[in-house]
C-alpha cells in the first residue's frame, strides 16, 4: 500500500484559508489558547469507520502509515516538539484548551505512545490527560496487521533452504537469466538473501521481532520495521546484534 505523507507537510507549511500552520499551532499551544483549525494534521489519529469526508483527509490509514509518519524527520520532530509544549501546560485544563477536540488529541497521543513507548507521548497522557488512553485507538491497533504482514515471512529451516541449491547444481542452464539467486548480494549492506534469512530466523527465535524493533528505536530514536532495519541500518546493525548474541 502506498501512502502520501506529503499532505501533512503541505498542510502544516501552507494551510488552507482559515486554518493554521504548524508555527501557528505551536504558538497557540504555548500561549494556552487554541484559535486555528489545525488539530487534524498536527495531531493525526487512526482512521475510523464513522469518519466524515473532511476528517478522513488527515487520518492515518493504519499502523504502518503511522509508523512512516514517525519515520519522517520533519513530522516526527514537529510532533515531539508540540507534544512537549503540551506538558509545559500541565496546569491548564485540556478540556478548556481543546474543547470538542480533546478526545482527538488523546487518540493521537495513544497511537504514538503505543508505537514508541519510550517517547514523550506517554508523558503527555500522564501529565495532561490523567493517564487515560483512547479505547477505540487501542482496539484498532490490536486488530491492525499491516506491519506484521509485511515484516513476518515463513521461516525456512536450513534443510529446506539447501534443497533448491542442490537441485541447481545438477541442472545446467544454457542461458543465464537476469534474475538474482539467493546467493547474490543485494543493496542492503552486502548480505546475500540466504544469509539474511538465516540471520533473521536466528534473531527472531532468540529475541522475537518486537525486541529487535525496540533495540533499533533505542539506538536510533525512530520507529522501524524489518525493511528499515535492512535498508537504513543494514549490515552494521545486524553485525552488532549477531556479535551480542554470539551468532556466527
């Protein structure tokens, strides 16, 4: 599935008439007085079945898009900055500040706290909203398999992986195809596909994939998926993990 996060950047930088930019939103939060219509694209939440057309423009379709929102350096920095500004208003009544939009902000903080538990969003919920979570968001997250389906793949044992290789050695091919084999190196740090399968199989059995993601967040400060581990962290991170676990 493809996502267009640029709609948030565009709205925050050049909002429509009557709406506020991100700079306006931050200034209003710091002043403790909300005037502009910017809640939807500054504090986004997950899509719901009853969202109207106007609201649906800036909701996050699923957990995967929410993770990509946090992985965007500009959007991540701004969300963190304005969230910290909320904590500075801890003596202010949030119901008064946000009015009818207060539950929308709770839903947004619930979403991002669930994706990055060690970030500021949990502090916002604790200090500004009596540590309450949005139940609908938690239900949507529990039912959302968008990340798991992309990240997880059937594990193959070594015996199954070697069978097609033995078969290839017996059959001589007249023409060499352009398709890469499992032994070809790709552009994710110089590891072959077969090597990566074995490494990920070992790591997932020892740690579980959630623990691997937690370690990446801890070292980089951003959420991640299997794709970002391979493409952004690459061989260095995998080698570090292998060294820690004693995997050769």
